[in-house]
């Protein structure tokens, strides 16, 4: 059966997808000749809230709606980051010399960097489009086909929108895993083709295990990581992701003699000094180690020890409250 369907037939399907995937972390939606899986309720919520804005901006400026949505989800952590919640800034745009509006200071790669602050989320979407449209270094993007999200993703990385060397891949993965390119096609008045998306089991936080099969690079606390698969070796991972021989071990506090365990996560970038907003504390469970907690929240192991006044290599007792974003007061 032909998998191509018209927008009239597609609209009720996407509504069902969004509603059901908001109720479960992994949900299959079946229709004539298609299977769609949204593995994260945050994706469904973000698309439901902002797809119309992204399409409106595509009509106004030519920035692909898929790119806008993917950048918004990555840069704002699905609208949950501090910049998104306190400044309505969904795209991580910094002040720059020509910004005359409100500002907010936020610790990013450097302390107290200046970011733009908006009165409404809509203003963030509007400014993001204009930032690209009016920026000299992004002008070449508008010579690309408006439905070629891959070229747009690589172009954004080339133009320096983000310093992360894997930024283009992150955008492409986000778009393809969630079929965001359907919104580009809708703006362009084309039939929508739904691609099959592989089912992913939900994350088991206690064991830091993710099962299933999808694009390898994921993100937690703004740090890229992968899930170890069967037959993975540290050497194969280092080769596949162009890492220096020492990086994987340092970023994950590994010993040379350890063997990779399928299902566990490995960070491809250094962990951060604090957990993401909303993860202020952690209560230690029986048998849980400081390294496991460090991996769970993407917080540097040494910092985790220091922040909680625990001697290096000593494990805390079950029930201990660990502080993840600030230094724990002495005596608590």
C-alpha cells in the first residue's frame, strides 16, 4: 500500500500521536501502512505547542520549520531549561552587541554569559528567524532548498551557530526520529510521507540502562552520550566517534581494565559541574555508587564529592541526600 497520504487524512493521525505519546514514554501509533513511535512525551508536548509557530516563521522567512523545532528542543531542553522558563529564550541566542532588549545572565560554557530575554515565547521564535535571516554569516542558508533540512543542519554548524562538533548530527537525528520534516512539507503544500520509526523502550533510570534501537547519539544535561551495544569495545567506540584514546575513560571515570556493559551509557563529552535545572538533590539508594549517580545526572564525579563534603572514593550510606547543583552546607 502506498504510504503517501494527504494532509486531510494525516491531521487526525498526528493528533492521536501527540495525545497518546504524552501519556506514555513510548507509544506505537498504527495507521494505514505506517507505524509511528514518539519515544518521549516531551517531544510530543513541544511539537503540539510550537509546530504552528515554526510553520508560521517558515512562511515568513524561509527557515525550515523542522530546523526551528529541532533547534528549539535541543537548545531549550524541550522548553524546560532556565533560559526557556525564565527568559522565554528557546534558542540560546546570546545578547551580542546589537541587542537592545531585556537580558538575563546565565552560566553556560563561561560564567554569567549574557542571553536575550523575551516577553513571550512567540518573540523568541520571531527573533530566531530574524537572527538567521539578517545575519550575514547565515545568508547562504537561504539559497538552500527549504525542505533540505540536512543541508540546513550542516550549514548551521558550518556558520558557527554552535561549537559542538556534532551539532549537525544532533539536529538531523532529532528531525528524523520525530518526523519533523512533515511540517516543512505542509508549509510547501506537499503530500506528507510518514517514515517508520523504530520502537524504543523507556529508560530504566536506576540502572542507567536504555534498550532498543535508535540513533546512537543522545543528550543529557546538554552532554552527548551513547548507549553501549552488544559487541561494542572501547576501541570501536573511540574509532567510531573520533575520540582521543584517553577521552572516553576520563569523561566516564573508567578504569582501563573495565569492560563495556551493554545498556549502560557512555558520555562523549566532559560531564558538567552541576545537574540540569530541576535536579537539585538525589537520595542515595541501597548499593548505589557515587559514579553511578555521577553518570545518571551528567555531573563530574570529583565535583559531586566536593559539593557534598565526601572523601574521594568513599561511598555514601543509603538515604544520604546529595546536592547536585549547589554546595551542601556543612553539617547537613
